[in-house]
């Protein structure tokens, strides 16, 4: 690359700051490592400083980068893009302050949070003896990068910020759509709002054909009062309940070159929406033959059955699963969205039926008999009709975010290192 790119160490263009906050107010905002994630500050709630833990000490300011010392690859970092006089952070968060005469803060932020950098820092953390994988700023300071002129840094940072902004827009859209679908489920199938309104002589605020699907009275049931004509069934009546297993990991023919998606609860742990688009590992046809439930069809609802119980997603690809799941294949005329939201609402009931000495696990045998209120076919169909477009948009946004994330992760190290110039990216894009 051209000579204007200068090799530097992070310690030459940034410093670790440990200024103690004066705490001049009775209430301020405290940020622990769990309060930052993937660039964002997760709350701005004021609390009484007298109740704070001992590690609540450091002051921060605009353009600082917060970076957790513990498990650096876990995404516990944030960029401070606001006035932060009232914020105090934990001593477990490094406060990295860019020297703005040398580096654009967002450029340094993108370098420090790139997959390559965080992967290396995680390696260093795991090489250290101690209770937790941990790093120090001295290790961060030794990281080397190619530093372009400030103008080029600004352009690269803005380009990467633009991609991040598009990902954030999709995330917020999905958050709103999921909340709308959950609210609809709760209104119809938990609170029974349309039925209650009709029973009390009130307008259910639904189109007349839709309102007509709901009864205007309740009847007794083992689960208490439920809408007249609806019934109490078991989850096993509404879906085929199956599990999975793990093919021998010492048999290469089960894994090498595998093309069948194979899910573990870890694949669901990081999902921002309950949509499974892919899996970390794949198995071969020979490996698939070792799993009794085989390849589950697209649309199967997956529930992690242990460690922890409760991760949920709808498989958007045919998938095999390991032993950490209860999988629900909806029966005829049963909406998988109905099952998804029911499982979320029924979490406490599901956990109450789990057992185990090392960790709680809900078995298929204990899961199948869980009672569930089954609505009339017309109401089930109406819910599916209203919720499906929301869910399909969620899937669309999830795919877009996945594509943008892959694009950012591919371009970021090349742009930061100077291997690829922004003008070249723009030329290809146009």
C-alpha cells in the first residue's frame, strides 16, 4: 500500500484512563460490564450512589471506548457518543481514550472490536492463569495497526458506521414486530380481551368478521375460565414432540464435509429474534442417520430443554438437533407462531416440570402433558393470518442483518489494514 499508512501501536494513539469520579450528586448512572454490549450502553438509569458496589469508580467522557477486561470476545464493549458527566463505570471496564490528534475515535473503535482483534485478545485472555479469561490494557497497547491519515480514517469509520446503522435499523424493526406479535398473542390467548369485551357488552375493537369468531362468554376448565367452545388440550396434542442427539464426535464420516444443519442450544443463545437461519456445525448424511428424529422440517419450533431451559426459535431451514432440545412439529391447522409464543408465556410452567441434579432439564415425557388452551380453528387461523406477515418481515430483516454483518466483518479488517481502499469498495458497490 501507499506510504502514507503508518504502522503504530495502539498504545501510541490511545491511553487507558482511570480517573475517579467525584460523585458530586446523590444519584448517578453506574455501568457494569453487563451494561454494555456490542457498542451500546444498555441503560441510563440513575441510582443512589450509596448502594453501589466498590468497583463503581471510573469517570468517562464523549469518544471514550469501554472494553471489558474479562472475556474480551463476549461483546461487552461500548462507544460513548454522548456527554457522560453523570456516568460512572466499573473498574472491570477499560476506559480507552483515543488521542484525537492521531486517530479518529470511531476508527480505533472499529479496529478494537473487529473479529480479528477480539479473537486475538480472547486467545491472550485464555492463556492467562486465573479465575476468568482476562486481559489488561498493556496487552491492548501492544496491538499493531496500519494508521492512515485522519481524513481516510474518517471515511472508513463513516462507511463502517453506515453498515452498523443499517443493522441497527433492522434490529429495531424486528424488536417492534416481535413485540406486536407477542402483544397480539397475549391479548387473544392469555388475557382473552376480545371475549372479555363481548361478555361485558363492550366493543372488542376488531373488524366485525373477526370479532364474530370470538365467543361472548366463558366456561370452566382445569385451567380456570376459558372462552366458551375452546378447549384444554396438551401440548402433545398440538405438536409432535421430538428430541435429538449428537453423533459420535470421534467419527469423521459423521462430520467432515457435512451439509446438514445440526443445532445445539448455543446456536439459539445469541439470537436477537427467534429465527434460526443457520447453525455453527453441520453433519453428513451418515451423521444424520444416527439421530432418531432425523432432519426436522422448516417451521419446527425449537426449545432448549436444559442449561438453560427456554431458548426459543423457529427453524427457517431443515435442521437436526442435539439432545439439548424439545422440538415441536406443529400438527395440522396449528400455527407454529402460536406454539412459539405459547412456549414463551408458559416458561415458568415448563421449568416447574423439569428435574435433574446437576442442572434442570425438561424431558419430552414431562413436556408432552403440559396443558394448553386451544382456541377454535377460526381464531387459530385468524391469528396465523395476522401474525404471519409480521414474522415473515422479521425473517427478512434477520437475513438482511446477517448479510450486512458478514459484509462488515469481511471488509473491516481489509479497510483497517489498508489492504482494501474505500475508493475500491465504492467502485465495486457502484
